[in-house]
C-alpha cells in the first residue's frame, strides 16, 4: 500500500481539500500542523488518536508542528449545542505548560503557541488584516455555525474560525506550513485557513480531517462527555488504561487497533480473525492495551498493569505494593481514619455494612478480607501498622465489593 492507501485502510481519512493531496502525502516533504486548545491540563486518548497522525506523517517524510492554542484556548471553539465556559488566562497558561510537556515527551516534535503571534495584535489591525477576508455568508455556511444559529452564538465564538485561520496563515508564512490536519469537527476551520492563505498570498494550502475516536454509540472519548482516558498517569493510571482497553467493545477493538497503533495490516487482520473466531482469548484487546500503554508510559508501566490485573483476578492483593494498590483501587469508595479501629466500626463507616449487626454477620460468615487476608474475628483491629505503605488498607466484602481505608 502507498502511505495514503494505508491511511484510508486505517479509516483515518474523512475529508480532503484537494485530489492533489493524495500524491503529495505519498511523496513526503510537506510541513504540517496539528493543534489542540489547552482547555485541560492533560491530553486524553482522543488527542492521542489525532496526535499519532503527526508521527505517521513524520515517518512518511513530512515535517510536524504541534500547536497548543494559548490564544484560541482563551476563546473556545464553538460547541454544537452551547457556549463553552471561559477559563482564566492563568489557567490557560498552566494548561499550556502541561500539554506542551506531554506533547514533547511523547512525540519530541516542535510545539508552538498561537498566543505568541496573537497577543500583540490590536483590534483595528485584526479587522483590517484578517476580518475583511471573511464573508459572513461564507462563515454562516459552516456546519458548526449553522447548528448554533437557533440557540444563538456570541461574536466571540463566531470569531474563533478567523483565529484558527490566522494560525494556518502565520505558520504558512513563517514556517513554510502548507498542510493542516485535525478531527472532522474542524473541517470548517481548516477550509477557512486555506481560503485565507489563498486570498492573502495566492498560494495553495491543503488540509484533511480524521474521523473522531468514538464508542459504538457514537459518543467521543473526551472530558466534555465525562469519560476521558487521560494520558497523565495521575489522572488515569496505566492499570486503569489497561482495564479500559481490555474491556473495549468487541465491535470497536479493531478500529482502535487501526487508529491507535502502528501494527501492520497483516498483524491487525490476524487479530481481527481471532476476535471473530476466538473472542474469549481477547488477543486483539491485549495487543491494543500493550501497544498504547507502552507508547505512552513505557514497557515497565504496561507490565505492571498486567501484574496488577493478574493479582486482582486471583485475589492475591497481599503481594501488591503500595503504588500498585493506588493504581488498582483509584476511584473505589474510601474513607479517612485517624486512628486504629475495630473491623465492625470500619465496615459501617466505609458503607460496607449498614449496621454493626450486619457487619458482624459478614465477618462471622467469612465474607470479609482485609488486605487479602480473611478476617473472622469481630475484634480484629484495622491498623496503619498493617496497611500498604502504612497508608492504605483494602477491604473486600464478598467477591467484588472493595473499600479503601486511608490512614491519615
């Protein structure tokens, strides 16, 4: 396959600005940019899907620029239904610093900030140098704008398209950038930039979009939807990421392998066969988890995630380290305690039992484990001396209900 054919096979091409782009992508040598706004302090798996394209293009002989929008992040890209809440300039700067470091650590490519060329532009110059090139009817025809007309859209949001077009123009003029790549929801902004470059310079620029990474019901993996898988391991641990990919929907796992990994067509097709004929082995899911986690966090993090999963499945909690326990039980119901307490009181406080009487029944019945050890003595004391790292005790009631006790 040619490079372009591979992108099509992987499902990574949605919209293309020109038929000429196919040959240009195959030939290499284009300078391109992919961007995101710093609306949060970490990239998530949706960003990762898009930013992986920068490596694919780099490997095909193109020259990447990653843009983190310190200017556009202060404005906010129009959402389909409602206006985004504005965040403070200080928060935008903090988020920019975090995302810049993540992008550099993951990909090693140049990262630019559109605030650098936007912050000193005054309003009159903005109108004269950019605003006059945008026809209102043209802007109203863009899908994201049309969808907001009934609910209403502010001039600030309406102007976002011009700001993103300015970015493309600036990078074209100052860094020789002639290609923009983004998710499919950015098509209107990309074509606006192509038009601005054509009108101001006479040059032809190009763009293409990628389908958004979604679940089978069509919802995105983003923070707005409340189901983000973060690249920051403090927000989503490698173990949690492992569990997410291992439990991916069978109907989507092959798409994820195409989007999120560099496995070959032959390797992915073999995994697709396994997914159809022997789904219980979950070979495709395991390959997906291994490839993504290793790329983002390294081989050691992947191996530890597998180890934690195996220990939890076998009930071997007692052999875990404190760091493994933190990863494994992040998000589990928890309480803070300041002193040692008897098991019955702890079960009630943690919500594992509704009363001391019920707690006693659970203990006497052998359904309570503390740090992986069965407890049948109702006078047993939950102590920080026996906690993981002297900080955390894990209580299991029954087969699957876990509770965390933080010793503070």
